[in-house]
C-alpha cells in the first residue's frame, strides 16, 4: 500500500494528513460547545487596500481561483506582515474591503487589517475551523468541526446564528439564489437561508460519502463532489438531482466551472473535464498519482497539482499537457490549491513553502518559507498574496 494512503485515515479530515508533523486523532462525535461572542480590541475597521476582493474559497462561485486585479501587480516573495494565531491555520483566507478573515485550529475566526496584520476582532466558535470563510453583505459564513455552520457579523465579530448539521463542516460555504450551500461529513449538501433555516438537503446514498469539498455554482446549477466518487449536479432551489458523474474513487477536489465545463480531480488518478449541462465526459487526463487538490483556471488553461508532487498546466479545451513543475514536499501529497493572477500561479506545499510559478512555462519565480506545512490555499489581494500555515501564522507576501 502506498505511503500516502497509509497516512489518510477515515477518522481524520484531509487537512490532518500530515502525521509526520502533528497528528491527533479526533472523535467523529464532537460535543457542541456553547456559542460565545467576539473578543475585540479597540479598533477601527480597515480602509480598503484596493477595490479588488477575494470573498470566498477559490475567489468566486465558479471556483476558478483567478484574480483580475484593477492594476497589474506581481508579488516578489517578500514578507509584508505575519499575524500569529493560537493554532495552526489550514483555513484559506477571504479578503474583503481591506480586511482578511481566516479560521484557525484554536477555534477562533479572525479579522485582520490587510494593511498591517493587526487583529480587528476574533470570534470563538465551538471547534477547529478548517472551512474557509465566505463574506456576503456584512456577514461571514463559515463551517466548524463542532458540526455547525456559523453566521458572524463582519464588523463586530458577533455570532448571529449557528446551524447544526449532522457532521463536521470542513467544506467552505458559497452563496447563490439567496441561500448558503455547504457540504458535511454526514454525506450531505445543505442549503440554508440567511436566517439560518434549512431549506433543503441532498444526501449521498453512501453514508461514507463525506463532502469535504466546497460546492461550486454556475449558470443556475450547483455542483458538489463526494467521497462516494460522484460529481453531483443539483437544482439550487430544491436540491433535485439533475445528473451525476461517477469516477473510480473518492473525490476531495472542489469542482471548478469554466466555459460550460466542470473540472475536478479524483483519487482514481484522473483529472476530469465534464460537460456542465449533460454530465458527459469531454476529456480526462491520467496522472501518476491521485488528484486531491482543487484546480484553478484562466486564459484557456487549467492548473492542478497531483500527488506525484508536480503542478500541471493543461489545455482547458483538450486536456493537452502544456507543462509540469515539481514541487518539494516531505510527503507524497499536496493539499494547498493554486491561485492564479497576472501570469503567476501561487500555491503552498507540505515543505512549508509558498511557491510562485510562471503560468507560461511553469518556471519557479520565487519561494517563501514558513515553519510548517502550508495546507491553506492562497488568496490574492490587490497588494499581495495571503496564506495560512500550520505554524500558526497568517502571512501576507508582497
């Protein structure tokens, strides 16, 4: 049995696979702790550092993780600031109106000034936060390992409500059609209104079909992937199944939608391009190992990492390989998903580094080192790249 398979256990989320660094077994039955309010410092909300925002995991509803900045800007790999949490940061940051929002293993959701890395507030939830926050109309929505989805006021950090799901929520929520969508460890996609009321839920027929990935939305359809090996296309208003697509193994990758095509990877070693309307295969690319992380897409190209420790650039229309670049890692898997902006690709690795690659040829332009594995996926701002590390720090890199 291959080394990476031995590291992945059914009682641990994808975000705890780095057993070489810090591994603690958590029971799947987590007690829901009392909801507490925000802890605030004397504060003023940050002024916008730029007009551009990254308000959710993978930047947008289609999960392309592609930033089109108002002004050309390319980070050069120098630290602007770092912010220390009290636990590892696997959550991917959201950036909105000059504020960075991110969750941590210490159970806090943090709001940090984009300009200088100073904490504006923190809100204590009932468990570790692996989910990436969604910012929408003055409210932060985020999943938690206490099996709740939380709504939090973005200015004060006060908890508005929490919705109890049937399992941990490491999935990152999105919003469309007036609803909040997120997946759960109980093999269920939840649709919740903005008052915290359940509107519908869709469950995999396989109770082991955990949904750790984040749903995507495009052209009136909700797409979700599952450990049962299926990609599901759902009606966002009712949860009715439109079609489903079967792969040969578990799917951890969140789906990405671009040009009427759904892109995602599977543990069957294949990366798929599926027609978003019919669910028919357009092409698939066979990798050396599993495709675990979520892809990014821009300018007719798809960027995705394989557990052979290489980043791949594929033609979005045909699946043709343009280039592949090896990344360094002490374990044979990748967990940080890439972001693309201005001809650069940014991604973290288990070697503790954040990499910047040239999208034209895959050349590594720079590396920035943290002290532990980087599972968090980078968010791109108008003034740099923001990402968390398991060393407990949030980094903003110019």
